C-alpha cells in the first residue's frame, strides 16, 4: 500500500513538473519609449509582455506578471524588428566582376552565415534574399530556422530567373566555357518549368530580371529583357503556387511591363516615370528602392576590382535613381525598404533610412517602409512588422528617438528575435 501511494505521488509530481515545463517563458521588456509604427505615436513608459516567441501585450505602465523575467532597457526606444526586402546575404562587395568566378556555392553559404549574423545584429530580424548561387540562401534559411546559426528570418529566392545573356545570366566567361547561369530560361514553356523548378528546391519568392542591370557585363539597364508573355507566365505560375514575384527593373518600359504582368514588387526602379508610378499605385505594386549603395559604391569602387564597363554604368545609373525615385516618393508610390546589401558591406543596412528622408519622407514614413509595408509585401503581416499582440517578439532598441533622428537606426544597441535576445 505504501509503495502504491508513493508511486502515485511520484506520478502526480512528474505530471505537474511536465505541465510546468511546457509553459512558455514569460518576459517583460521595459523601456522609456516604444514606437507604434502604424500611427507613428510614441508610447512612454512602455512595457511589452512576451510569452515564448510571441508578444502577448503592449502598453504603458502595464503590470508585470509574477515570475516574469524583466529586461529593463532604461532610456532606450523600442521598435519592431526591421525588415530588408532586398538582400544578397551570400554575396560580398569584393566579389563583383571576375573575382566572383572563384567563389563556390558552399563558400558563399558560409559567407552567408557570417552576413546573416551581421544583419541580425544591425536590427534586421527579417530579410528577403533575392538571388543566390547554388540555392545557398535556401540552405542558409534552413540552417537559421533549425537554430544552427544566428540570423534573421529569410524569405529566399534561390537563383534569379533571366534571359540568356541578361543581367541574371553570367556574361564574364568566354564562349568556349558555354556557361549558363542556373536561373536562365527563354520562352514561355521554359520559364514555366524554371519557376516550378526553383519552387521545387525551396524558393519562397521568385526573383526575375525584367531589365538589364548595372553590375553586369553586356546589358543595358534601360532595356527590357523578359517579354510581357514570359513574365505573365512566371507570375501566374508563382502566384498559383503561393509565391510572390520580385522584378529587378531599372528601365521605364521594363518596369511597366513587369507591373502589367502582375509582379508584387519592382526592385531598384531607377528610371521610373509618372506612368509607371500611376500603374503601381493602381495595382498596389511596391517599389523597393536601393539607394544608399550608390553613395558607398561610388566612394569605394576603385579598390574593389570592378570592371570598367560596370563602373561607367554605375556613374550614370546611381545618380539618376535619386532624381527619379524622389519624384516617385512625392507622387505616393507604395514603398517597401530594401538595400541590395552585398554591393556594400552587410550590417550597414540602416543607412538606407537617411536617404529616404533626404528624398522627402518623414522619419516615421521611412520606418514604416521597413516594418508595416515590408511585412505586407512579404505576406507576413500577421506575424511581423509591428509591436502587437500575436506577432513574433522581434524587437530592437536604440538610444535616441528615431522619429526625430532616423540615423539612430544605424546604431541599433539591442536586438531580440522570437523572444530570444540576439544582441545585448
């Protein structure tokens, strides 16, 4: 009898312990200020209650649950984790032109692990990686999701789709090598198959090149590449399979054709004109400008071994982007934040905000491009992009008030991703 009572008591204790162990950890974040990115309002004496990976409650002077771990950030300002919709985590600034030919896909994946950490520590808890060799970005995404390496949440594209000899092909090798990049497909049947192929191997988003580019040989940024029918096929197939489409597009005609085809975002948009802005506003197509790279590249290209034809294009295209995108901002084109990090060193992503403000946005509007707007472009607005109950506890903190000085976002002091502190 005594043994049975002992055994029963032991079982009860074990069940209670197991139930307690399954309870999500509760954390309370305290800070002088927190930003509601939807309204632009600042909450003073902010408290954020977190259970496990998710935010449970947010407000001013909230009572803190008994037993909660308290993280007191003092005088800092808390914001939701930032989102960069145009990164290349597996590429490096010193790999432009011929130097890129010696980089294997495994090596680029390892570089990506380093760059993912730098990006997370810079305050970007989510990124959309639009273009990588050998599906290295998909391997990186999965390694981060498994907890093998630190990094942001990643929506990955794998290889970008493009025409033979276009910006998304590799034109550096001589004809005898007969090289074609992994994403190259020409004609309607081929682009349908390629879209299905990259999705088969794990792509969350489809990246296409609808115009020529800058840091590539033998193509013109003003010239369209994929035809309207090819792009319509890609978009229809991607959307049918639950993926969005991002279109690299510099030239005006290439932008408009991509928008008409139904892409979800225009990347770069250098020569965007009034007609393109009107189309994008009507269809809700986002512009993902990548502007700070112009400042960095034009100051540093001489020590990077960039081929002369690429430099010549950059000197024309990068200043033009500022002029045309400033006008698009004034006309109210939908904007989601993007940087093209890898053209310049990873971790400097936050410098993009100041450029948006120089071109006419308020600091709050610039912050919204990297939070609520970016989360909507990704289709992840139910889980990231704001400090709200139910969303992931992806949070950052800065010393000052970024609604007054947006350059504070270049100096992120503290980062949390999914309820775990990533930068102390």
